[in-house]
C-alpha cells in the first residue's frame, strides 16, 4: 500500500520500508512518529479513503543536508558576498502505511503467543 503525505510544505509518495529525508521534525533517533496529513492512499491501481489511513515512521537520524553556496555580486561596484547554508533535516524510515491500529495488536499478539508457548513446553518436560 502507498500513500502521499504532506510534511514540511512538500509532498512525498511513501510505502512501508521506504526511507525519506524531510524538513526537521521534533524527536530523537529511534522515536516513532505518525505523519497525519495523508492526501492520497491506494493499493496498486485502486485508491483508498485517505482519511482512514495513517502513516507511521521511525526517526533514523537528525542531520543536515548538503551545503548550498549563496554568492552575490554586483558588477563594477566591488561588491561580492559569499555565504553558505545547510538545512536541518530528519531521516525517516516508513514502518507502516494503513490502519496502524489494526497492525499493532497483531505484532503484540504474536509476541504474547510465543512467550505463552515457551512456559507450557517447559512445564510439559
């Protein structure tokens, strides 16, 4: 499933497992965030209701983008100014696209069944 989300004034087409660089977002590396402004969602050729779709992502790192050189010059006036800028950005790994509430209990239930089976096997021996 894919979704088009808007963050930092830009739009990104994302799917589970994608890595994207967006404008700086609050959070530390390893935190999980939800991208709430979903514009479009779908599966292949079919489109889904974007209002019911949530996109969850994990922050990989807070970093700076590449340096941009700003050079100003006015001819014949001995005027030259050189300045550099590095924009702050956040690297995200998209973990889930879709109804996140339905996906999280499945993972939790799978972990519970593994831990419940282990003591049962140990007591049987």
